[in-house]
C-alpha cells in the first residue's frame, strides 16, 4: 500500500515535469526564442554591467534626492496597505463563512475581492492614469486596490481558520453579533492579520518601483529618468538604495512577526 503511494507520487511528479517541459518547448517555438543566443549573450551582459552599471563619487551627490523619492515611495506603499487593510477587514467579516450576515452579502464581498485581486497593480495603474494622470495619487490607488483584494482573501481565510470554534462558543452563550466580532474574531485573528499586512507592505514597496515607472512618481520614476538619460552610475545607485530599503523592511517585518506570533 505504501509502495503504491510512492509510485503514484513519483508518476505525478514525472508527469508534471514532462508537462512543464512541453509547455516551455512550445513557448520557445511560438516566440521564436533562440536559446543558444540567449545563453551566449549572458557574458556580454555581465561585462557591460561591470563596466557601466556601478555608482561613482559624482553620483553620490544625487543621494539626497534619491532618498526623498524613496521616502515618498515608502509612505505611499504603507498608506495604501494600511487603508486597504482596514477596508479589507470589513469585507472579510462580511465574506467569511464564520461571521457573514447572510449568504448573499458573503458572496458579494468575496466576488468584489476576487475582481480586485485578479487585476494586477500595473493594470490598475494604467486604468487610473486616465482619471488621475501621472501622479502619486495614481500609484496610491493602484496599490490600494491590489492590497484590498489580496488582504480580503487572506483575512477571510484567517477568520475561517482561527475564529470558528470561539465564534460558535460565544453564539451558544447568546452573545450578539458585534460582541462576537470585537471580543472573539478580531482579537484571535489580529496577529495573523498583522503578519499579512506586513507581507503586503513588503510586496507593495517592490510593486511601487514598477508603478513609479508608469505614474511618473517615486523611486521608480527616478530610476527610469536616470537610466534613459544614460546616467547609469546614478541609476545603479538607485537600485542599490531600493535593495537596501527592501532588505531593511523585510528585517523589520520578520522581527515583528517573531514578536506577535
């Protein structure tokens, strides 16, 4: 019996590898991608990067401006995530099987969250450009909509997983709906929710760099500006600052998770 299980497991793994290989081969044919030429170009790309893409002493004079744009990007990312999290909690409570008011509102809440979650933040930025133009507000709303959709789904699963037993116990004692929400659901789910919010902040900081290219704001626009003007030394400094900022935010997030979980 156990041997059959491992044989089936191995067969499924081989089938997946074969399917992945077939899809990859088909994609190469359709896109007419030259694999040999692609690998052969790697040494030249590395050589160009070493020769051109590095900070110089002159580029360090741009560091204050880069930090200003970085702070703008961080603030927009954090603001979009936190406001999106507040709205997501409301929709998650309405959409969770444990706390929903009725099946109709639960389905509507889940449906709205699914729509927002499945539209990429870059697509949101392109859509919002028609309304707000190239500005930080466009980037903020793009990150907000993406955060709202993702966090609603994450919060719904958290509430269903963590709060089920406690909610049933409070219902048995005759507790009201809002008492159950504020005395059981939110306290028991809050640590996991905070963890999801921290993860979303990390993700949004990365996404904000790409969004900045489209919206003409933040650190992404700064990188694009220097890169297109052939100031590769300053562009490389922007990349280094972004990497350091992301690593620092990840370190802080991991520390907070260890404390609260």
